[in-house]
């Protein structure tokens, strides 16, 4: 019999932005233009000039970053929240280029070896089991696939000063994640580096980002100046990583499966392909599990039967 602790390990908690005004209240107010700008610089430096065939955008939210992947032929805009995806649809429009999917990153409904690229920006900090989420993303990628990851850095300058001044109990130097509020985690760079290697990624590049994420600096200096300054400091990653945000560029390594032509969705229960018929707004697996397809969104949060 499975106990509660084993169940919790099998299904980590998920941070759900269902019904949230996150995009409008956090990004559209103008107070985060600096953060948005420096992330745009980091992504441009890591994305391939030639784009790719099929990109998985994990935790896409309302599609803030999606237009930055314009060189990819098709993009799976994935988030756990249906309402966030509805906002992404409003921003991006209904197009064959975009496939909107509501899904749990710990149980992705995609066949193994499907994607040639994936991104995960401002999402890992909500993962109580970061290795499990990254391992599941790696499963869906073909050998040689690109993976861009952003994570919140535990060993940032502010945390170091607070620790030295005895204003916080936890050490920024230990490698285990720190949960500073519920389902919000910071990670040590060494832990992320080791995890990526363990699950089959080769790390190629790191960038330190958001060095000047300080309220009074953003009030004093123009956003364009701070973004330009941060763009210079991003290259300090090989020397020192003390910024609050770090971007990594990795490639899927090893002789792992490549998805069969025409296959796309998979049932996490029986591991069989799901035929993408969308008949009567329902996707049905041969094992009997059914999922909703409504208003252009595949909803895999929970089966409807």
C-alpha cells in the first residue's frame, strides 16, 4: 500500500496560475521592463540563428516570450493554467504555428524524442522536484536538441550579504534548494549543473542575468541603460555567478529515442500514442482515458474520464 509520503514523491505539488492576472499585474505595468529587456538579450544570445522545427515552451504563461521564438516553424505553447493559455491566444492569435497545451511538466503528454528545442524561463523556481521536471523535458527531446533554462540563483549577491550580516539563517553556499516562500525555490548553480549532466544534457553556455534588479536603480537610471549594462555583465558567468537569475544553454546528449513520424501526444497512464482526432472536443486513448480539446487548447491537466 502506498503511503502519503510516497504519493507526494510520485506527484509533486504544482503551482497553478489559473485565473491569475500575472501578466497584467506583473509584466504590463512597466515596472518590470528591465527584467523583460535583459531576458530578451539573454534569449537572443542563446537561440540559434536558423531557428528549428518544433519548440516546446514550458511554462509559457500568457506568451510573453513566445514572439522571441519566431524563427521556429512550430511552437507548443505549454502552461499548467488554461486561463494563461487563453491570454496567450489573445496575444499570439490562432495559427497553425502555435499548439496550445495545458499540462503538468511532471507528466508531459508528448511522445519521447519529439522536440528539437525547448525553453523553460521563470518556471523552475516553482518546482519542488526540479530534477524530475527537467528529466521529463529531456525525455521529450531528440538527441542533439537545444534546451534553454532559466533558474533563480541561490548564491546571489543579496543572499550572500544577508547571510554574512546574519539577516538570514540559510547559507547561499550549500547546494540544496531553498524554499523561501511556498513553491518558490532558489537553486545553487552547482546543483543545476550536476542535474543537467545526470539527466543527459551537455552544458554549453551560461549567462548571468538581472544584475541590477534593485528598485532604486530602476527608478534612477533609464531602462535602456540598465539593460545595456546588464548585457555586458552577462558574460561574467564563467568567472562568477552572483546574479539573481541565470540562463543556461544545453544540448541533449546520448542515443535516446526519436519520435516516429506523425506521433505527437502520449497517454502517461498506458504510454500509448493518443490519436489526435479531437472528435466532439475529446481526445481518447485506447486505454479509455479522455482529455478535453476546447477553443483551440488541449487540456491535459486532468482526464475527463
